[in-house]
C-alpha cells in the first residue's frame, strides 16, 4: 500500500459485530487500518426486540452483562485495535411509519449509541478521529453531528434498500446520510455510481481478499471427512444459502440434468433452501456452516466453483467476495454475469442465463490446467485489503487538507 495514513485515530461502526462467524469486510478493513493507526471497532448496540427473541443466546447474554455494568465494554482485540460493546440498549422502531415520532426515537437511539462510543473514545484518548461507517443507516445516522469527527466516511458494500427491513426507512434516510457524509467509498462500481447520485465525493475502492496459500505451501491438504466418498467431479458453492441471492431452481435443474456430478453446498441455509427439492436429490450434498478457516480445505477439493446468483436489486451491484476466494486457490469459476463481475471476466466463465451453467461447467472442466490455476491465483492476489484500504486513504485525503501530503490521489470515480 502506497502512502498510508499514519498515526490517526479511527472509529469504525457498522452492522457486523467483531465476533461474527462469517467473513466481514468491515473487520478486514479495521485490521488494515490498525497497521498504521489506532482503531476503535464498535459493535452494534442491543435493541429490545433482539433481547426478547434471543435472550438466551451467548452473544446476547454477554452484551446484557455489559449493559448492566457486569462486564467491561472495552476490550483489546490486537495491536492498535480495541473493540467496544455499547453499554446501552436502543429501541426497536423499524415497525413505525416515517413520521415525527420515528425521527424523535431514532435521534434518541443515536444519542444513546453516541454516548457509549464517546466513553470509549475518552477512555482511549482518541482525538481528531476519522469516523468510518460500514452501511449502518439508522443507528449511525446522526453520529457525524453527535461525535463531530474530523472526517466522516460512508462505506457502501451492499445495496441495503433491496431488503424490506432497510428499504422502509432507508429509501429516505440513506440518500441523506450519503449526502452529508464527507466522503463515500464503495466496493463495486455499481454502488459507487449509486452514491455519486447524492454525493460527488464518491469513489470505487475495490475489495480485498483473504488469499489463502496453496496446500503445497502449507501442507494442509487433508480431505474434509464429509467430502470423503462423494463421487466426482465435485461442483461446489461456499457461502450463505439465501434464496434472495441464489437461484434455487437453477441448482435443482443442474443437479437433475447432471446426476453424475456431486453438487456440494457449504454454508447455512435459510427457510426456502431447507424446504427446497434440492434436499430430495441424491447428488446434492448440504454440508452446513463451517468456520472461515475451514473453507479453503473444501474449495481445494472442488473441480469447479459456482456463484449462481439471481439478478435483482440485492445482487446486481454487490462485489462477489467469494469469487476472489475461489480464484485465490486457482479454481475454475462459473458465475452469473453482473456488472460487478465484469472485472473477473477474463478469469471466470460467466453465464447469461441459467441454461448456460451446465455447458460452462463442462467447458471449465475440460480447459482447467496448472497454468490457468496459476493465472487465477495471481489475479486474485492483486485484490488485497492493503490495496483497497489504500484507496480509502486516498479518498479521505480528497476532503481532509491535513492528510493531503504525499503523492497525488489516484482514485477511481463513480
């Protein structure tokens, strides 16, 4: 990374807690920030509805202990990195219509959240900090005004308004939040263009990837036990099995038309996947969720990796992080063509329709070679968190004269 920002204090807010069990852009960015700066990573506060529905879950119990003062809110997570669990509880207000009542209660939630963050800032002695907001539209809507950061940054990594929960109030609030934030950054060109509608200081900053070394480099070539005995070729998908994102009908047709392939799906299922006819097919294997560190062992065994996305508001602009993870291990990839997939066009097989998947997988099987595997891995290795965060630093410099030293910014505008 060229010319990083050094010696600053950065507060990170967002939707994914530090103890999330899935991959997290926000965590990766915070870790990269912490290489050269002090970072406070703030978990989202508990809300009353979550406590009512999930009171007995361990993560809720821990957060309740913090709100009661029975456990410290601030914890060390690494060098230059602290995690703050807010000692407040916010009201569950999304069910309310857009109205003055909603506005008053959302301001109340923001004030409670800001007070908790301020306590962490004061405990660490943070000054003139950068506020980095990872897609948190509601709870962080007023944080710029309440915390008065030196620079505020809004990070768009998902089109949140595609989901009913976020659309209800987000259609009104997210454009306002983008507009009043000092600078916006996005991990796909589609989302950067979306932010540009409301804020001209919006930039595409790419995406990082946790590039896993090859088995030869680590000796970690042990076959996962639940793959043992499955007939090849293994055609695999790794990630959350969510019906709003993935084409269940496509997967079912593919499995029915190619009964000699083993379709392996690794990840947690939503209700629609659990109820789908995929579970009745003998060549479809649901292996359930795995820890992030286990996933490379599964990907290594796949002959071809898939990303069978539906095309909708939720998926069309999202950066497909899993594609980098597949390519990093040299795997041939067949995926649905979207605008965000354009950067992968030279290294993947892109399907324009569901019927393309079978022939493209067959082509990928025929054409795979050691040379192609090395080319894929080399391409994925260019998508590092250091490079992406370097672009975020350059975006921050465009609005902060105090950080404008060093070479001229080379940003990709929307």
